[in-house]
């Protein structure tokens, strides 16, 4: 077991070349960290619009053994990219112990996380809940997917093929673009997503302009090791569905999927997903991570899942009691079929329960 002997925090742009090299080396040594969220390119893109600090841990030989990128807001530390980070946790090799409580220095009172990748014994004492984060194994493209998909996944892919044909007859030729650099289409993604947030009462992620700017930076970040990926499906002149995400190596993260509500009868989201799974081998994509969520299509389409945890590292026991009470209220609201107003309250509370 490798243990951290020293831990210091620096701004992302103050990392040395050796520390950045160590980031790549440690990540490459740990297959669990293959998500683009753990790539330094993500932290760099975020830092361009919102300051990112990195806790750098060194072992007894004074070699970099762990890094944890994060934001500091007063006395609160949060994972890099929060609240849009679907995977969180330290960058380290297997068998390395990270001293989570030692983050609470220099005025930091707590480190709050909501998508911490499990298993993680170092943070486990502060876990409050765990939820699945589903994924799709796209090895072998559509044929490979259908060979291992659930009956529900196969059925929905079959329906997507038939609806693609129907859309083409009704609206015009189908055009799928797997990876385009198009700011106009990205703006359409943001507009449709904001409409979805408004319709469901969810917190509007894009209400803060710097988050739109982040997506624009990522759109223009190109390369196989880290890049933004914008995919679109048109029928004639109509944008049926689109998705903006990130990829690192063979992993694509399904981040902001949208569809035009006027075409909802065609299930355009499934049309897009089918096209993307089919194009995966050409793109070099072997897995699509959906991220945590209760969406029915994720449950139907998935071929597997990992677990992510919510919690807070803190020495304040009273604060943890308050959080547990809030979490209980949110759980009750989400489970209530008779009280949609409580579910709306739960969504508002979630923004403060970090």
C-alpha cells in the first residue's frame, strides 16, 4: 500500500511539467480512471473559466502519487467541474491510499462530492448514498451491442430503426454526423436543454454563461486522447436530436443529450443512440458512459453499470446530521407519486445540499 506523506494544494496552472506527466502516468496505470473526467484536459478546460486547484500528494520518496482537482468556494471544496462532473475522485495508482481528511486545511471545512467513483475505501466513511451509473459496451458496434444487450435494449434499437425509416419518409433524408465542430448546432443543444430544464423544473445548468463557454472550449478541443464530441441527427432540414459529450481514448461520456420535443413521437433520442453505437468502431469508441440518472432509456439501453457515491468529508458532526435530514426529505419527495411539488422542492434543495 502506497501512502501519502505530504499533501499540498496549488492552482492548476501552477502544476509543473513533472506533475502533469505524473497525472498522465497515474491515470494510465488505473483502468478505473479512463473516463474523460479524469483527464487533465478536462481540468484545464474548466480552469480557463473557473479556478481549479489541485491537491498534490507525494509518497515517502517525494514522488507524485496522487492528484485531486477541485474548486474552492469559501470553506467548501468540490470536485472539478461541479455540478457538471459525472465522475469524481483522486487520480492515483491502484493500491494508493488517499488521506481524504487532510484536504481540510487552509480554511477548508468540507469536501462535498456527489459522483465519487466506487469502490473507494478512503472516502467510504463519509458516504451517504450510492447510485448506479450505467454504461453501454459498444465493442463491435451495433452488431456487438445487440449480442449482449437486454431484451429491452434490443427492442428499442429495433424500434429506432423503424422510426428512422418513418422520419425519413415524413421529413426527409436522415443525416447523422458523429463528430462535428459546429457552434450553431452546439447553441441548439444548449437551447433545447434549457427548455427541458424549464419544462421539468430542474435547475438550469446553463443559467451561468461560463458553462456554455466551457462547452464551446471543449467543442474546439480536438484529439483522440481528449476531445469534445458533438453528434447530430437531422431529418431533412430538421434537427431531431443531438448530443454533446467528451471522449478520452475509447470512452465517450454521454453528457448533454437533447431532442426536439415536436418530434418526440419518433423517439429521436433512441435514433441518435442507435446511430452513435453503430459508428462507435469507426470513432474508436468502446464504451459510452451514461452517467448517474433515473432515465428510463439508460435502464433499457445499458449493458453494465458502476457505482458512484454522494457524501461530504467534514469534521463537523452537526453538519452531517443536517445533511442526512435533507437527504431523507429529498428521498421522500422523489418517492411520492402524489406530491410533485415536493419533488420540485427536492430539486431546489439538491442545489444547496453539497
